[in-house]
C-alpha cells in the first residue's frame, strides 16, 4: 500500500485518504498533488517527492 504525508503534521496516511487521520488537514495540494516523502530541507522551505494526480499516469514530481 502506498502512503502520502500530511504537510501539517508529517503523519503518514494511506494514499486513498483525503484528510489526515491525525490532524484532519487536506492531503491533496492544489487539488492535484500528494506528498509521498520529504527529500530535502533548506532555510526557507521543504522539498517533497510527490505524485501528480492531475495526469492519467500519475507521475512523480518534486514540490516545494
């Protein structure tokens, strides 16, 4: 089973879940992207590997 991250509380949730099971935050970003895992952090932002659910093949992408 695949998981996605809640950007508000960092809890791992099922990829099919719409809201975080811990804090209730929406898991889809801009009605399109789901964060899968954190891949970096700088002084101003975090970077995540994400899934683009707006495309039929649901490719991976990077979001900040």
